[in-house]
């Protein structure tokens, strides 16, 4: 029984045409399917049919996030564990989304909707499984190889973190604690060997802080920033480094106002990795190691 | 029940003093303990007491390799699974090695000795767990952050690979198959989300092809090669890229003749990652993507 | 007759002890001499005795800048050309500065003092001239290989630029023009094959905007920013890119309030390179290509 | 009077169609003109009409190399200096090559033909001269920004080097001397602030060792090697570093057998830079710093 990774995010994009153009041509995801109100996208080095679904909507934000499980029966097992934990679980029937099977669905204490699924069509990464080159030709825009993590805001950071650790066996790589030293302002949790698969920060329930795409090296952040500037994409901050995770980063906004991140680096984690703690008085360095102070947007702008 | 990572390798080094100097000052590992016939070393970003043990010996080679398990009881569980698989398991009592608890020990079909352990002293990565900087001062030499993987040679590649997949739940990221398309010349296996934690290649039983240390970026390979050249370390090949894993690499030799690697990059894996197959006619590109031909040493020199 | 390069800058540093520590241990210049009120420093890959002189002073700022000429007789020739141009030239006798010969001295229309010199003691770059390694051991801090350029402020940008072009045969790589399209807000001038050796921006006469040190690659900007953050150096902006020169950059402040830059990249120039023009409405992108807007400090803070 | 740069090379390519495809699509130069027996190419960041001319021919090799002078009258001045030096100078009339004016032409002691020219059509670098982006879209292949230098072979290394220094005011950045310490096996000469604009190595007269194109960063060498491997280009050696110039490099062959190089890095030079000497016993490290030994091809294969 195991969650394998953050499998997909569904994002609400009121600025519909411009957002589609942006996600395909500037961020450089690949369209794999479309219906009237949704565009299905994948990053180039992902094998599954999609990892990002754009949803036509009146307001920006996160419709839901979803983890892919290793086995079909994981859905039953997690359903039981969630029910035991006091959480109501719904079934999402096969066919609800293009190229996907059944899912289970529940709401976090932070009011975000989460799905777990196993079945999804495999479309490949654009290269053969026999004697492949290291990268395909014809990539467009920033072209991150994969979805990496997301950060959402909510009130009960401790509760939602405990749920992920107790029910899904996530570990905590880092936490930001308040001046009392007891309250968690933010937590970074991992299930894979990366520094974080999901993170939570104090703020309004149900809101999205950012979704992050992976880049392999610091030099690709420069190229990404060039592409953003050439396309008049608004950069929130970066290229810079996070004290937390050590990762290097650019925050920027899609045309609908959802914050995106390209994230690079960070240490490897294992189940026995210690939790690193940041204290509120060093919050600037924790979030933006070079600037050593938060910009207002980090705490106040979400979607 | 889970292996977390390749935890340590014990390497035989006949050229004792020069090898100690090399591992500490050129490769840049940190000495944490020593007895008459062993020097215990760790890479800087590892938290455990050691990951490499140098052993005074008459011949070069690999004494044994060891995986760290998440839970103490994993030793019992794996002992049972191994016995069921027909493999004889020994107990290595606590105190056999400095700073470690009990281990179990068994031999692979390729005659390599493997240990599993859980208990080891934690010494940290040289930085505080509260408000740490991204890297410590005073690193020396190449200074890889961690041990990454190893490649060993043996006759029964298929057998040893099946054992890792059946007993330890490893997955196969890549394989090199012979002209018949049936026989495996080499396999690359992963338990973490990296492209490989251990690999096997056709060759004499019980021999070491190389142990590999992680570097974060391509630019660090240049610095590593500079340091090798400045210290008259013999480079086998590189900086170059592997077709297999896409990783970038330098192979080089310690003063005792054990091949080392600094390895960087490669894709992320998940349990559902497909297995990539390389055919014998493209073996050059598979191993050394830029040179597109094997050097003789790759197939013939091991320790 | 030829200016070879920006040879030295003499900087006023009221915060004396902390500034010496900073230039030696954080920026990583090498001290070569000292008298009561001056510390002489060089970057590691420079051969001459010094390129930066720190001067004990009550206020921050630039005492003077100096160009090194190829031939001893260049001083006479430039003295004549300057006099013909209506500029008063003084002689600075040998012995005025440690390890230097005679210089000539004059004041720009922007009230900055400039010297030209030829004779200076050669101390080497820390490596032999026979069979050298590509870089020396024991570098400290950011360790730029050399001084690169400086930017000063003044009122008569067109006048000072014309002087450099007419008397010293500098060429203009880029200019920033005001809304009228006629007035120059800033100019970037080169004598070597780099994108600029000196630049001028509209502002108070006699003030220093920044002195810039060279770094070879974008990845070194990340390391530099790490070192700044680890040492609580105030970063003005960056790592980012300039639209002008295409160079990548960090601006930051020494403990006395003088702005420093580490600068990397930019195109090569030749005498026939065209002048690139930026219009005032794109001033943000011109100066900070990623942010696409000036921070207030860029136009208002100087020393 | 001044040579500004290596302006063009004319290369003989017997494998005509494949070579054109290679220079345009793999190396990534841009075609600007063509006649029956010539294809004119430029690198993307060059402003002049062309820097490489492919010439249909029966054998590979260098037809001639040419330097661009700053002023039209430089042709007369250099003609006089060459004649005084005992070298016969020819006039190449305007119209001999597409988009070029008159040139002068002479033969080196090493039997290579050299031209000097001033007039050539300017076509720009694909970006506007007002408010340009840092790089254009739609680059193809390796896409070096410019031609950098070339290395040719000949018998009288000392004579040809002296000619460049005496007549054209080149300086010597590095030399490789034989076991006697007196004879020059190779010399590296510069006129710009780069580590070399032309180099000479002992060998048969009139032959080309390689022409080199500039890349800005080490990471682009990896991408270049990937593109070579994907296109089955034969890599001679690299990515590696030269001890000489410190530059990083890949040597590879065009489909006609002419050696190309992508070259990156190396120090900046000035007229007062010292000459670095390499001794024959360290020739391996001098040429290939990582491998520390020459491959046979370096000394024996030329075109």
C-alpha cells in the first residue's frame, strides 16, 4: 500500500485561452486531451497521460490535487484508513476524467479536495523504451520534465500534517515554528526521496499557494527566467534559493493568477531523515535565503 | 518493512596510507572512527556515522555492501524472506563494527556479501537542525554529499536481479540485453526514487566494478576532474554521460585500484516506471553516450 | 598608445575594520600591502600588485579610478591629447602608491578623478608560469578572478562619454536614451573585448554606483549569493540578468555602503560592434531583465 | 591599424551535401548566401554576413583564413608591413566573395593562405538594435554564438609566430617547448582579449588541425555532446579541459573529416599578460588536462 507521487493537480483558470497558451507554449507542457471545460497536460518526462488539468472557471485556484497509488487495492485500503481516521471518503467513478480509472476523494482539514487513484493510461515520454536518447527533440518553452510538489494554505497546519503522516506515512522534512516554538506556521512533507511532495502554510483554508515543476539544474532557472521575461510573465521572486529544502526557485504567475514555481535541487530524503526546524525570527532566510526577507506577496497572495 | 538505501560499503585497500589520504583529502570524505585495520568515513551530507569503511587488505575489492532498513524488525522479516528464498542468513552481532548495532548477512548468487542493518549512530551533517545554511564551510576535495550506488560483476545477472526484485521489492529501471534479446548482460535496480541503487553486470563473481558518489550538478564534475588531475588521480573516463540512466559521470581509480565514480543527474523513478532496454549492438552508447564505444577497461577491469 | 584595462579603483571605506575583513574574507581578494590608511588588494587571477585600494575615510565613495596603459610613453601621449581636449593634467610621482610608478591624473566632466599609469610591480596569480594548474588552491570567499568594470554617476553623460571615445578610443556598446530619444540617461563603453569597461548613468557628479568583479559562470553567482547570505551581506538585487550587456549579476553592499557587483557573461565586443539602444519606457527590462522594473535603490543609492 | 578578429575561414568539404546539413543543422550555423561551389554561413551572434565559407572540393582542409581589420586603410598599411617583412602580397578584388569588398592575400611560412579585409556586409544577429532580448528564438543545433579561433599545423612554428607578433602585434599567451627547452612545438597567440585567436602546432605545412566555435558555459558542452551523439557525429575527445588556456572543449569531426571544436572559458588576456610555458614532458596535461595523455589523433590527424 503506497502513494507513489503527486500525480496530478486540477487548476481553475478564468483567463482560459491565455492560460492554455501559457501552459503549453511558455511553461511548455504537452496537451494530451481536451474536453469543453478541461485541457489535459503532461510534462515531457512523465509517462502517464496527464499531470495537470486546466479547468475553465470563474475564479483561479486549485480544484483538487491527487496522488497516484502503486496498486489498485490501495484505494480500498486507504479508504478504510481514512474512514478510521474520521474522514468521509467518496468514490469517483471511472470515466469521470479522460484516460483515468476510479478514484477516491476526500477533503483535508484545510478544505482542499484530495483524490487517490491508480489507473491511468500510459502515453510515454516521447522517447522509445529501447535505446532512448537522454532527451527528446522539439521541446517548447521552459519544458520542466515533471510536476514536483505543491504548497497550499490552511488554518490547521498541525492537523493536516498529522493526517499525512499518520494515514499516508509521509515524513516531515522541515517545519517553520512560531515565536512560541510550539505552533507550526508551515510544514514540508515527503513520501518520495525528494525534499517535499506537499507543503502547508498558515493561511486561508482551501487556497493554493503554488504548484511547482521540477528543473534539473540551476542553469535552467536562468533559461526559464529568460523565457518568462521574453513572454512578459510576471515573476514573483527569483531566481533565488530557499533556506528550507535548499532548493533553488523562481515563483511566477500564470495568466489566471495561479502562482507557479520552477524548483531545482534540494537534498535527498529517506524515512530516517531528521526534521529541520526554522524559527519565526529567521523566516526571511528560511523562505528566501538570498534576500533574507519575505516579500509581502509570499504570505498574502494565493489563489 | 523496507530497505531505505545503500547504507555502506566496505572496501579493501592494499595501498593503505595513500588510500586513506585519497578518500579523505581528494575524494573528501570525513573520518569518523578508526581501528587498527579500518577507517570509517562518511560523506558530508549523510547523517549516519559512516557509509564507507576502508579495510586494510592484501588485495583490492569489495568486502561487503550493506543496506539500511527503516525498522529494527525488518531484520527478522528479511531473514525469513531470504530463508524462504533458500538463502542462508547469518547474524552479525552488535559491536562488530563501530557505532553500529546488529546486522544480518548473506551471500548473493554473484558471491557478494550483503548485510542489512537498522541501528547506527547518528552524527549529523555538520550543520544545525535549526536554521541551517545550505552547505557547511570547510569541505575538502571533491566532497560528494553522499554515497549513491554501486555496480558489481557476476555470472547470474538474471538470478541476482530477480532476488532483489522478489525479496527486497527493488524495481528494474534499465537492462542491457544480449544479441539474442533474452539474456541480460546488465541490470540497473532501484529501491529509492533514483535511477539505480545497485547494478549488476556480467563478469567474474564477487568483483566490484565501481562504487559511486553523488554530485548535484554537471559543473561539479568539472571541478571533480580538476581536483583529480591536480592530484594525479587516474581518470578511467569522463566527464561523459551514460545513455543508461542519462546520468553524467567520471570513472576513476583509488590508489588501491578500486574504481570510483562521481555520478550526477539521471531521471527520477517510481515503482511504476517502465524498464528501459538497451540492445547489445548499442552497448557503446548505452554505457558512454558521447564516446559511443566502450573502452576495454569498462568490461575488463574490476577489483 | 593604448589603455589596456581598468587597472585599479581606490574606494573610501569608513567602516574600516569590517570592510577590510569583508574584502578579504567574503569577497575574497588577496592583501598585498598595507600602510596606515590603505590596504592594497588584488583578485586572484590578476598578475599586477593590486587592483583595489581601500582607503580609510569618513565617507564612502570612490577616491579615483585608474587605467593601465601598455607603454610608459602612453602617459605623455595621453597627457597631450587631454590637454588638447582642454583638460588639466597632473603628474602623480612614483612612490605615491606602493609598488607603482608615475601616473597622470585628471578630472572628468562628472568630477570623478581618473589616473593613467603604466608601471606597477608584477606579483603573479599564485601559480607558476610553467605547467600551471587551471586554478590555485586556498581561495577564500567569492574569489572573483579579476576586477571587471565600474559604473559612476554624473550629470553630463554625453560629454563624459564623448571624452572617452574621442581621447581614449573607447566604443559605446549600449546606451539608454530618454523619452525624447535624444538625451542619454546612461552609456556603456568598452576598450577591451568585453561588453563594458566603464559605464555612466545620470545622477549626482562624483558618485560611485558600483564596482564590478568578474565571475566566469552563472553557477558561481549562486555560490556568491550563498556566501553573502551566510555572511549577512546585504544583497541589493540578484542573481538576475541585465538586459543591457546580457550579463548576469548580483548587486550587494560592502560594510561601508559601497555597492559591489559580481558580473558574469555578456557578449564579446569588437571596435565594429554596433551600439545597442534602450528606450526609457523599457528601462526596467534594460537594467533588470527578469524583474522588468527598477528597484528604487538602483537610481537613488550611490556612494 | 588593427586586426579586430578572426573574421572567416573557408573550409574544403568533399562530402558536400552532408557537410552542408551538418554545419546548418547540427553545428547550427545560419546560411546567408550560396553559389555553385560555396555556402556562406554565420554564427548567430555575429553581425557580419558570414564567418564560415564551405567550399566544394575533392579533399578536406582549409582553403584560407581571414582577419577583419578595423579600417579600410589597414589593408594598405599591412601590405606595406608584409612587403617590408619579405612577404609577397596579392590583392583580392571586391566581388570575389559574396557581400565582401577587397582583400589582401599572402602565404604564411607554414604555407597557409591568409587574407585581410575590412569591408563586409552587416546582416545583424537576428535581434533588433533597440531593446533586444538576450537571445533569439529558433536557434538550431549546437548554435555557437561565434567563430573563436583556429589551430593549424606547420614546420616553422617559431617563424610563423614571430611574423604574427612582429607584423600584426599579436602576443603569445602560451607555448609548448620541446625537451631541449628551446624549440617551440606549439604556440598560442592572441590579438583580442581572449586566450588565443590563432595557434600553431608542429606538423605538416598547410594543414588544418581544427576550427573552434565559442560556447559560453561548461553546461553547453554537455548539450553540444548530446546533440553530437544524437546525430552520430564522431567525437574526437571531450568534454574535457585544456591545461593550455584553461578552456573546456570538445573536439569532433565534420562529415568531410575537418576537425571542429567547441571551446568555452579560458582566461582573459591583455598585452601585458605573461607567456605561459608548457614543457614536453607534461604535454598530456597541457593538451588534455583530465586525461593527462594525448590521444594519437591529436598529433596525427589533420585535414
